[in-house]
């Protein structure tokens, strides 16, 4: 009786399963590497690698197998590069929200006078302004509380229906440019109350300086703008969940639209 280990069908089945798990791990790596909060350097490399391996083991059984196995090392590397780019695009949809609020915080700090004070933001691992770091921390908290990281894993599974393994990644430069433009539009929308209020204060200060030149406007307006800006920022934070909620809910659809 022939040993099961010598059965060619068994080896072919095992090869397909191992390849599916490996390619799932590559796309998951791209997602977690570009998704804020999970791919940053503050998360130990061992934890990130273990998370990718475990999630790939869970998702591999429900991922469709490749229609055709790669023939040769170069074709396998090309497929892996496509899978990595597809996962990175999914994670960028979340990173764009972080960039939006960071841009809004930079605009606020420029008007309040905090632009010259920057420190390392633990979410993005880049220098950030005070208001920008505050908003990114709150946004990251909402991402975790809303379960968006779970929705992105489900979106990763759905992405295999839209972009099967081995299919070329579609290039949509206009859609990418449009998403980058939305960062500026939504960031300006979030910062508009603070910017408008401080602009009106600057106008009133200019009028006051015209009629009362003896006023020390530089010394007087600096603390006034900080106090008023922080007060308006507190009001913005009260309405922040209502502004952020629809954006977070639309992220999985936006991410899949980049791959469709």
C-alpha cells in the first residue's frame, strides 16, 4: 500500500495551502504596516510579527486559493509585491484620517501661536504640533473604541473578492489625488472655527491698534489668542465625535474602492 506521504495530490494540496497562507500574511503585513497604531515602531517588532502570523493563520482558511500557482521565483516575488501594495492601500485609508486631523491641528496652532512648539507624536512617530497631537490621540482612541481595526480585517477578507491573489493592482491616480485633496478639505473644515475666531480677533486688534497706538498689541494679543483658541478648541472637541463618526464608518468602503 502506498504511503500517504508519497501521494502527489496531497503534496499539491499542501503546496496550495502554504502558498495561500504566505500570500495572506504578505497582504496582512501591508495592512498593519500602514495602519496607524499597529505598525509604528512603538509596538515591538516581535509583537507585530506574531500578530501578522496569527491573523494569517485565522484568515487563510477563508481566503480563496490562487487560480494559478506562480511559476518561478520572479513571478512569486511579483505576486508578493502586489499583495503587499494591496494591504498597504487598505491601511492608508485609515492613515489619511490621522493625517487629516494632524493637518487641522497644524492650522490651529499656526493661528494660536503654538506652531513653533513641536514634539514627537506617539501615533505617527513624527514631529507634531500640540493641537495636532491631541487630535490624533483622540482619533486613535475613537478608532479603537469604534472597532475600526476589526472592520479593516473584514475589509481585508472582502478585498480578496475584489482583487484576487495574482491579479494586477489597478492604478487609480485620480482617485488617490482626490483622497489627498479630501485631507486638506476636511482638515480645513475641522480647523475653521478656531481659525475664523482668531482671524476676527486679529481684525479687532488691528482696528484697536489704529485708534490706540499706545497699546502693546504683541504682548496683549499673544495670551488672548491662546486663551480664546483653547476655548474654541474645547468646543470643537465636543462636536468632534459627530464629525469623525461618519468618516470612520466610510473608511472600509473607501479602502475597498481603491482596489476595485
